[in-house]
């Protein structure tokens, strides 16, 4: 389980245009995926939003993991 994750302003901008219940569903899906690695069941609109955001979250996580791995090399 991770302690944190990157949340982009573009995510907020996209989600803020959704109805309140769908916003909550997407926010919870992002947190569950980013922190716990779980893919939740989603309604069609929430799934569409999450599908677009997932590659961005995966890339940020990969950059973080690479940074951690490089840090273990003592800065080489």
C-alpha cells in the first residue's frame, strides 16, 4: 500500500463537470487504485473517466518507482 499519489489539476477539471454522485465515484476509484492497487467496478461514465486517467497515474507511479530504485544506487 502506498502512502501518497500525484493528483493532477486536469483530473479535477474533468471530474468537476460531472454530477456529484459520479464525481464521488471517480474520486474513490482514483484513490482505491492509486493507494491500494484495486480496480473498482464503475458506472459507464465513471469508467470512461477512470480509463483516461489510469495511464497517467500508471506513468507517475512508474516514475516514482524508478526514482526510488535509483536512490538505492547511491545517486549513481
